């Protein structure tokens, strides 16, 4: 994974962060309607975590 350009890492991280935020919004909508929202909550946490990791690695690779 060291061969990935830092710009691609930043873009991928941003896309995962946006996906995580959208998953949080959807999970909160499901929670307010009384439905099961755990799957979307876990998806949101993983996407945000992965997005942060890729953004940090992209910033470190830029140097």
C-alpha cells in the first residue's frame, strides 16, 4: 500500500468520511423511527475510522 499516491489517499479518505457521515444520518433516522440501526452505526464507525486513517497516511506521505 506504500505505492499509493498521497492525493489518492486523501480523496479515498474524504470519500470514506462522507460515507460515514451519511451512515450516521441514516442510523439516526432509523433510531428515531424505532427500527434496528446497529448495522449502520457500525458501518459509520468503520468508515470514519478508515477515512481518518487514510487521511493521516496521505498527509504523512505528502512530506
